[in-house]
């Protein structure tokens, strides 16, 4: 029931393309039987009129793609309809549509660059450097633009001159900061030329993520020698070599040879790189490279085995630090705008703790110490004394004294899991007030795989009659959205969910009143049911497997570096069902890394 | 907060080892005898033309942006424009200019993302959350090309500055990638230039690393030359194995590396006059105003030393929801721009409009204080100040708020209102600015002609 409610507003479909196609028979039958009650004539739900096409036997290609997306996700007809197609009927209809219009698909470009987290991860793992002049290595680079929700998206990771310059500057800074003793170890013992060649091979292979030929090694070594001159000592020569390796396009760029018509399986090295950048935000280690070289990554079992090993490695902490924070929209929480005069105590340090609370919960899930559902069901959390004080949680004496993080239970008035985290509640607020719209949108987008479509064309952002806000409660303001039917169709859903979080202020503390109005967090869903506060929202998103599908979709986007397309729906859906049953994060990772999308390249669509 | 930028022979502080060189020498290509280089430059060309584009987001409160009534030919520094009083005689107000491509055109909401993307490109950006970004090329990059092709190319093709880093949410505005909202300078239709937001880093980028000794710098540059050389040959080798359509980022990489190589060749190192007082990075207040004004000072110095002749400065990202406690606005900027007629919000919005005008004035002041052969730098600089949303509450893109500042040598007719017929493309003005910078284009974006500067 709930899933149907959540999804019902994601109806926007691809607009009218000129091409029309014949409606395949099984689809026609399904539309007649299950869809036309609501999608007939001028009052069609969601503006999707299907009776005309069914009568003609022909349908706009874009509309058919939209139908396919809904059928693939099995969320139309709504789950609360008494009569729904069987799984076999759904599958047959989707297959029939795919035979008429190929589902939209996407492929990552052949060449993409590392993002700054991956660059810093490689520097940490290959050169052992985590800080330069006291600052983390990634701070040497400008923040990356974000696309499709993540900073791993290939098309958004541009390389303007400014970025190239920063990468070169950062390489020089790292090379200069390499401790003399580390340089002393590089290349082992032996005569200078042999030593230089050994260092070039070790660093080059680790950074370029593959074996190097003799010629490649010699070229690196020769160039490093030439850079500093023949009389230079070992240290400056090694620093020059390190700089060279860090600036080299074989390091900075990820290049996968384009695929021919039928696609191709990626090479072992290519799969190894994908695994390492996904699970570690870094380059492969020697074990992963050895597996690649030995053919160990050519089979699903081999890939699965490496993924299991890698998830248990501390480097997999990057999944919490880079994936979770972007999925849950709490990245760079320290830089979010808040009203500093009203929320004086909410400084950067406290906000760091807020973010870390969310990262810690996710990390436990990623390590397999808690099931995936803990993210929306956990009734306990880990907090620092500072964060506990902010929440109003009791702080044990020893923690108060030491400042150490401690585990505690979440009081019943707060929703479970990340839905009650201050980081999330802050990230979805305006600087000086809560935003039920943002909170509702966040739940639909991040938690329920039911991102509301943007407002339809032609709808003014603010209704002209939205005057005289002063003195009204947020609930009264939200009611304005319903005055315009175009807004209402989605906003009643977003707003109902968002308003259920009103007991939490813009920085995530509980409150009993706002702007002189008593808090009322009992809201009504469009179908007449009531939501009693944020806890009920958690229960709502927990129904069905929408939560797992949302997590799968976001994690796959992060892993692959591109947005998901229709063609990805079937495998993502099947994966979500599996993870719903097992509750294991590892299964989710296995499903992604053994997918065709991860292990193969197809030609660009 | 700001240390005055004085002509010569004043205090040198803040920076370690800045070597003093008269700017003409500093500009001389390496290897040329200074005398020859200087002689090669006539007095007339010695003071190059410069252009800066200053962008502010979220439109204006029209009642605060004091456009004079029809028929009047001069404007007055009132309302949000009051801080510009001292420069009124060097600022022309344009009316009637439009960015038609910032409108939905069937793509639905997303006016903020489209506005930043369209501001200097005149293009209608492709609606995408990240995959397959498409926008136009921006006018500053056309100008940068013209400068690069000229007899006296600058070290930096162009300089991109801004006060906010890119946003972290993937979808900043109704299905548009944040890259659109955070960039006004586009080198190619899929290549936003990014921007430097840290004044100190911007300074180091223009003038070299502060605190680095000449010996250390020479040693580093020697290695860098070799590193870049190796990078170029590697990139070429990799590129040879890929078709043109697949090279993508590899070509961007190659362009960037070559640009750095070229800079090593063109670069004699130190550029600042003896005694130039440097921006006070440590002492400046850690406020929005402090940050923006420092960026403006760095930009003025970059112009002064001819490190670049074209630059962009985003006072904030489009759609920014930053509060402005400095002017007592605790709500977010975007939030108050959609005031819905609420008097308190409208007033707060106007204060932000005014605050940004103050930043514009501070930049003009930095230019004006900076002297070049005794003449104000503003004299040879055109500064376009504006945005691609008109009324922040309505999201319209016609009759955009646009001011153009420029001194005596620029042809800007200060104090006047230059009225174009309603619906005239803003790109017509971009064309004229580009032309003045030596970029002769027949068309740009959706241009339909020219809008004169004066």
C-alpha cells in the first residue's frame, strides 16, 4: 500500500517523440484490463492518456518507454489495486515492449578522470602520504562537480585547465612532502640505474593499475634522470619520478578501450580498476593486480571473491565516507548554510560529528555488522558527547571525560536509522527554518526510489496568490501548494511526508513549537490515511523493497560513474528483491560487481 | 580589511620573496632582451584592454534595482545601487536585454541552472542531471582565444573566480546538474571551466607560490618541464589508440598540460612592481564580503601585471541559498528571492542586492586604485555586472539587470541609461565587448546585432 502511495507521483513520462510504434499484443491486453480506468480521456491521471493509443493500436515511443519503466518496476497499476497482473504477465509485457523499442541504455565514456577522493586514495596507498603541510591530500584539489548525485559521474568530471593545473601542483606538493626515509626505501638496494628502474616499475604499476613493459619502465626512469640531471642525488631523482608518475595520464585518466557492436568483457586489469575505485576509492593493491593478471577476475566467482576480501579491508571505509554521504546528501555538511545567530552552537566541529554519526551507521552495515535495514530501522546509534548533548541524550561519565564516542539507544520520539540523524535533518532544511518540501523530496528520492519529477512545464514556481506569509504556520504555507492542482499532485505527497518531521528543528533537535505554533506532525496522506510523525515515515519507506531498490540504484550509479537507464531496471529490481530477502550489504555489492554493466563495455548508445 | 594597492614604492608585506620587476619587463617573453621587448610595444598598445564579467544569482528585487522611468537617459545611484554612487559617471545601465535561452522552452522548471549556464553563452543548456552535459561556449573564452592569438598573449588565458565551491547535491535545480549552476565560464559545450574560490590560491596561481625561493622555484620548474613533456608524449600515445570521438577527456588533459608548458615558457616568474602592497589574506575578515573583495583585489593585480585580460567572478552560485548575516539576512538568499510579496523578505532581498552592488563597487575601487603609468586601471577595463534572472520572485529573463562599467578609454558612456528594444539579446552586448577585446565574431549565441557600450 505504502509503496504504491510513494510511487504514484513519479508518473511523468518521456514527452511526445514523433515516432509511433505498434502496441504489442500482450501490452495492449494489459493496458485494456488494468490501466484505462485511470488513464482515459482528458482527466487521465498524471496526464497520461492511453485509451486513444489502445483504440488506434499505435502509441508514441516515448510514452511506451514510460509505460515500460512502470511495468518493469511493477508499480503500475498501484499496489493497492485489487486486481494486478501476475509477475509472469509483467515480465511478458516488458519483454514485448523491449522487442518493439529498445530500452534506453547508457554507457560510460572510454576516458574519464579520477575524482579527488580517488586521487588521494591512490597517493595514500602507493606513497603512504595522507597529509601535506598538515592538510589532507584531497584538499590539495578543488572539489569536483557532482552529476547524477555523485562525484564519480564520468561526464561531470571535467578537466579544464584549472583542474589540470591543480593536479600538477598537487603532484609536486606530494612529491616534495615524501619523507626521506620512504624515498630511501624506494627501489630497494643496488646500483643507481637498477634502483631507479625498480622504483619506476613499482610506482608505475601501482599507479597505472597494470603491468608495465620494459620500455615503459625505462622511459620513466630516463625521464626522471633527465629532469634533475645526471649529477643529482637519489632523493631529488626519486621525487622527480614520483611527480612524473602522479601527473602521467595513465594514472590520472581511466581509459577503457571502446567496445565493438556486441560489447566486450573488460580485461582483468580494467575490472580490477573498477573494483578498487568503487570499493576503496583508490587503486588496486598487489593482490588484486595479481588476481587480474592470473585471470582471476574473468569469472563471476573470481570477482565476487575479490569483492568480499575488499569489503573486509579498512579501505572500504570510503563507501561510508564517499558513497553514503552523497547518497544521503550530508556531504560537506560543515559548509552548509545555517543561521549562525540562531544556531550558535552548531559549529563545524559539531556538524562533523553529525556527519560521522551517519557514516558510522553506514560503515557498520557495509562491514556486515548490521543488516541493510538498520539504516532505516536502527533504534541505537553512536554519538560523541558533543553530539549527544546537542540531541539532549544522556552522556555517560567516562565518555564525558574522555570525549570518546559511545553507543546509546534512540529515544522513542525520534525516528529510527538515518531518518532521525541530525545530519540528514540539517541537510534538508533552509538556513533558518525547516523545509518540509526538501525533507519530503529527500525521503522519496533517497529512501523510496520514487523521486518526484520536477514540476511540470508551465507551472509558476510560486503561486501568484502566495502573499502575506507572515504569521502563518509552515503547515498553512504548505497548504498553498494544494491551491494549484498542478503542484498538488506531487506536493501533497512530499509535503505530507516532510511535515511529519516537523518535530525536528533545522539542526535536528526535537522541539514542541515553531514560530509560536505548536508542532503538529500528524499529517494526512492523499488516500486519507494518517502519518503520525516521522516514525511512521520510517515504517512507510520500509514496506516493499523500494528502499533496497533506492540503495541499489544509488550504489550502482556511484560504482559505474553514470546515471541509470531503463535497461538497468530489471537487474536493479532483481537485485533489490534479493537484498530485501537477505539483508546483506555484501549481496548488494556482489550483484553490482558481477552485473554485465560492471564487467562489460557496450558501444555508446 | 583591505590593504590598499598602491602604485609603487610602498610597503611590501605578506609575501615571502617577490622579486621586483617593472611590469613591462615582466611581460617580456623569456629570452627576449628587455629593451627589445619594450621597444616592440608602442605606447598605445602598452596598456591593454581588459574585461571582467561579474555575475550575481537569483535576480533582483525590481523595486530596489532603480531603473529610471522610460524616457529618462540618466540613472541614479539609489536603492540597491546606492553603493555605486562614486562610480556612477563610469557605469552605463542597460535595459531591454534578454536571455531567451534561459527560459524553459519546453524543458520545464530549472531557471536557476539555465540562467548561470546561459549568462555568458547565450545557449540553452541540455537538461541532464550529469550524463552528457551540453551548453554553449562562453564569451570570455572567445575573448581568451583572441588574446591568445594576439601578438601579446597572456600567461593565463583567462581567470575564473567565485565565492562558493560547487554544490554537493547532484541535482541542483529541477533535474539539472550542479555544474550548470556553478559555472558561467565554459571552454567548450561540455567543459565548464571551474573556478577558484580561495583568494590565496588564486593569488598563487597568478603570481607563483608565495614563500618559494627563486632557487626552489627554478628547480621545481625544471622538473615540471620534464614532467609535462613526458605527459604530453604519453597522452599522444594513448590518444593514437583511440578514435577522435572516444578521446574526450584525453584531449582536455592534453590542452591543459600544453597550457602549463606554454606558461613555463612565457613566464619569467615574478611580476609585481617593487613595493606593491599585496592583499592582506590573513588580516581580511572571514566574511563573505572579505572573501569576494579579496578575489577582486587579486583580479585587479592580475590585470595590472597583464597575467590575464579576461576574467569571470561569480559572487555566488546560481540558486545559492546562502544567508547574509553581514547585512542581517539570516534566511537563505534563494528563499528570500521568492518573497511572494512578503514585505520583510522583499526588504531582505533588497539588502542582498545592495550587498552585491557593494562588492561590485569594491572591485571597481580596487581597479581604480591600481595605477598603470599613473592612469587608473579602470580606464582600460570593461566590467559587466549582471545576472540572467530579472525578478527573483518571477524568474523572468527579459529586461535583465545589467550594468557596464568602464573608464575613459573603453567607450562606456557613464551615467547613462542605454535602452535597447525589449527582447534584444544580451548576446548583442557580449559581441560588442568581445569586439573591443579584439575578438571579431559575426555572431554569438542568439545575437541579432550589436548593442553599443556607449
